């Protein structure tokens, strides 16, 4: 087959579902207009950012293009006179920043091609509809029985996936839909296995899978043809939308918000869970469940776009479940996405944020029980239930399904192994992304807490307490040093350490007593103090010693000249000092 003889090289490594954030850093006034310098960042990495320059007229052009969504976006109004004043420019800059915040946080707007081109012109400058039409034209050279009726412009949310209304030449009244898509960042199958699995999809028969009429692929893209359904998808039923209308017009701002009836919720939910269980049992990765991928055929739901996981395309809800580290397998992704789908069926609109803290009143508490098991804080934190567990819950366990079609989907063993390896690689990339987001969230939370006003007050109080404690410790240390200096001066603690040290009073008295003894003078003690007498008592006793004529040798054991006599008078008197004075 000559389909796409010159394909573009390789898969697209850029993940279009990674959210973009934009912050206006500065403005510069030129002669006739003002330019705003905007810093755009992809994901959580500061290194993955760039600058763009936009005028107010660029914002106005974008806003006019987004009017198809039917939303009231907060773009600042125009001003013809005085629009170069400094105060006006500062006020307009705040308004434009608020406008950017609104469009980048809206899940549908942030993923549309118009916003992507405005914020990231380098990666989204190509005309994807024209590229797809060229590839489809090449395909028709070898398959002349098909004919393009018209392009179905922007009926889907993916930027790199385009749709065309088709017909068969010999059956002009029968309408079909052709979808063409590039390879995505999660394509891990080899080219040979990828093409074999794509061509295997028309053989998949299941009562709740929308059948593929024709499928083919090359090294860089895939093309599939299905029957066109006038009723549209499950999302078209919920939003009362026309299938051929652009995605923004159909789903951004529904005119009437109304959920489905309880019996419809039970039946459709049971059918979707049954086909998910079938795919999981076959080892076929899906991961792309949302209301636009469920086709309505009468009262039967049929799953669409089984080729997305083979192409490596990221999920519609990836920016949601990438925040939760427990949702790290394709099976848990499908269960979490089923929670989003059930919420839309119940309330007629998607949840404002995930996880959901509290659920509005529902037709049945059994519905709330399933929603809590898939979208609540506890579920997102602890992990998703299995599909089998959901089928056993009261909301779906009593639903009877009547179908005569027997499921058939034979996958060769070699391709099953290739699917298993590809599935593990998809999950590995998701886990790594979740790890980086978790680390970034912890760092941001710590920085926010550290810079909060309450934390600043706490740090100031702790700093004051530490300063006071340090001052008290310094005073105590200074007092201790001063006390030690005084004690060393009193001579009651340590013996002489150097000749230059001042002589303690008690030592001087002992020296005088020794001198008198050696001169032969009579020494008499007028006080016989006990061993517990104080230093002052000893000093007064020594001061009362008087010479009484010539020296006479004392009798043995005389207490007047032996050291023990002084130590009895004053126990604290250092014996070493006395020995030293006697030697002198």
C-alpha cells in the first residue's frame, strides 16, 4: 500500500496535556502601543519556560476566537484615549494577567489549539488540518473506493487528531468518519508490532465496543474509519449538543445542565464497566475513557478510540490523575476516569475540582457511594477500587444486560507480550511524572509556609527568646569568671602557682609566724579554736601572737610549731603553704 510514502519522522515527544502557565513579567511602551512580556512555563520545571511578547490587540484577537465557547471571559475593555498612561497600563496589565489565569485553568480552553498557539507558537505553528488532509489524500491514491465529503473541523479536543466525513463511492448515502492522528509521547511499541495491532482492530467484536471498519498505519501515524452516528456520543446526549459542532461550542458552556435518569446511569455505567473488564482481562491497555469516547447506539454504549493507547496519546484526564501517586496503573486510570464520567452522567457537568470534598444530592445514595470510591480525597489518596469491585456495588450489581453478541478479540501471544511491555513503559513515565509533581508540591508548600505572615511572627518571637537566653547565659558566664577571680584572690582555693602571684593573707600570717619561731620568740595563742573555726578566726588568733622573750625549744608534740596545730585552728588552711613557709 502506498499510504503515506513520505511520513514525518518519529513520534511527537511533546505531551499536549501538560498544562501551560503564563505570567506577565513587564510591559514596554513604544511610540503607538504597549507590549507585554509574558513568561510561559510548561509543567513544573522552571527550565522549561520561555518569553513571548503580546500586544493588547493580540489578546483581543484571541478573545474573539474563543467566543465560540460561549463563555464570558474577563478581557479588559478597549480604550482609545489615554491608553499610554502609566497608571492605565499597570491596571490593564493586572486585567490581562487575570484573563490568562482564567483560560489556562479551564480544562477545555487550556487544551484547545487557539490557546496553545497563543502561548507556544514555536510548537503549535503548523496547520494540522492541512497536514492531515495531505496524508489522507495519499491514502486515497491506493484506495479509490473512499471519498472525502468534508472535514469535521475541531469536533474533537486533540490538536494532532483530525476527523473527516467520508462516503463510499458505490454507496453515496452511507456516511463514515475517518480519523487521523500522529504518534504520541507514550508510543513504545515497535513499528512492526504497532502496525500489526492497528490492523487487528477491525477484528475486535464486542457488544460495547464501536466497531472499526478499516484501519492502517505507518511509522508515524494511523488512519481509522468507522460508521458515522447521527446521535453522537454520550457527552452529546448529556449536553444536548450536535455531533458535528466544534468541541468548544458543544461542551464549554452548556445551555441546560441536567443529568441523566437513574436507570440510564445504571445501565450505561454497567455496560462501560463490562467492556473495561474485558479489555483488562485481554491485557489490552486503554486509559482513554471519557464521555466523548462513548458512542450511543440506541440504548447501548459502545467504547471508541481503542487505538489511542497504541498511538501513545496522553489521556484527556491526565492532568488530574497525575497529581495522585496511587493512580499509577492503566487499570486505576480507567477507574478514576469512570468516576469523572459517572459524575457527568449524574449532574450534567464535570466536577469543579478533583478530589471532590462533598457531592451534591444525587438520584440515589448508591451513585454517591461509587463517586466517593473514585473521586473523593480518601480514594485519590489511598487508591482506586478494581473494575470487578465496582461491578459488585449496589448501583450496578442488579442491572441485567441482554445481548446476543459474543465478544471476540484474538491477540497473538507475541503481540500480548509487546502490549505488556508497552503498558509498563506508559506506567513508568506516569510514575516518574507523579514523583516530580509530588516533590515540587512539597517544596512549594514549604516555601509558602516559611514565607507566611504567621510563620514570620513565630520566627521573630523565637529570635527574641533566643537573644534573651543568650544574654542571660553571657551574664552568668561573666559572673562565674568574676567569682572565680575573687576566690583565687582570697587564697582559700589553690596554692601559689607562680612567684609573681599576690600572697594571700593567710599565707602571709603563716610566714610571719614561722619567722618569729625561727627568731626564737615566744609565740602564744590566745584562742584555742576548734577545727571548724573560720578563716577570720584564724586571722585574729594569728594577729594576737606576741613575742615573749627568748626562744626555747619546744617539747616533742608541741602544737605550737607543728603543722597540725594550724590545721586544727583553720581546716581550710593549705598544708602545702605551711610547709613552704616553714622551709622559707
